[in-house]
């Protein structure tokens, strides 16, 4: 099974991505949690477009994939799990959890460091919140994220299968927890002990800075509770929660590909909505 997954990793990842995206789109259309402010097709065109561009960019600009880096680390004996005898199943489970923790800290860093926050603004400037928001990132952020992932994989010596499972979980949970859907309250509360839910992550996309600087997790929900960045509910409740960045209110900027790519280079002061 492991060899099949690694040999056919591209087909497996693409098939699961398309299946989950289609399922989320159907769910969002049937019972949306919120009424979108912008036409869905305009945002999907931009968000899917930048995701395709980012995928091609990684293929062209970088020498190998994250899984390729794991295989290289294993061949060279690099990293913690390759230096010490760790049982295969334990190394895979620990590798997935450790990589998810790295993504949590990376996300915090992309909010805390001003230069990185300008790149990450392309993600938060989406005026609505649905599954495609989870794949909407500036190309420069995607490249930097891959170098961070390389470093984490080499340091850990994470097995190739752990990296593949982590990539699958990260991609699929990002579609889920950005979904314009709402779970029953009891189910949402139970799932939040393990996974990041849409209601939990939607708070992170609030226009309120204090709320935006919370709920950083993408897959496992434990990190926000553990490190004190968990917000259980927005101040006015989910119904009153406003999505996006107040610095970029113009849909021509936030819902077009050219506008998205230009966001890190724009003056937030000039774009800010002035108080009435």
C-alpha cells in the first residue's frame, strides 16, 4: 500500500482534492452558512487560478517535492528519525503531528512578521469564506512555505509516507475548515477537540484584528488550545462576523488574480476604509 501511494502520489492527491472540493461545493450550495457578498464564480476563478499557478510554480522553480526531500533525507541519513531507531508506525504518526505543529508556528509567524504578513494578506483579503479560500495564497508565500517544509522534513527525517499523509491531510482539511458550512453545535464542539472546524477557523478570517490573531491551526485543533491562541466564538457571534481585511475593501483588488498578486505591494493606508 505504501509503495502504491508513493508511486501514484500525484494521482492520489489530485483525485482526493477534486473529490473533496466537489463535495464541499455541493454542501456549500445546499446549505450555506453565510450569504456570499461577491459572485461565487468570480472568486472561484481567482482562487482556483492562483492555486493552479502556484502548483506549476513549485514544479518549475524547485528541485524536488516535499516527498522527494523526505526520500533524499532517508538516503543521506539526515534528521532525527533517520539517526535513531524509531518504529515505522511511530515515525509516521510523529512525523504527521510534528509537521502540523510546524505549520501552526509558520502561520503564527506569517501574522507576526510584517513583511510576511503582507504576503499572507492575499489569503485574508478574500471578502468571502468558502472552500476555495483554503487554497488562495500568494505565490511568494507558497515558495517560502515550501522551504520551511524542506527544513522541517530534513530536521525531523520524516518518512516519505508521513509527508504524503501530512500533505493530504493539510490540503483536504484546508478545504473543509474554510467551508461556507455550519455543523450542528454539538458535533462542532466535539470535533474541535481534534480537528479545526469551519466555525472555528472562520473566526481567524475576521476583520477584527484580535480575532484574526487567533485560531491559527489548519488541521489539528490542539495547538491553539495548547499555546493560548484559541478563540471559541467571535465577539458578536458567527452571524455578525465580518470576513476579510478592512484595508482591502475593493473587490477589484481582492477578487481578481492581478489584484491578489499586487496585494503585498499596495499601501494598506491608502486602501483602508476611513471611519465615517
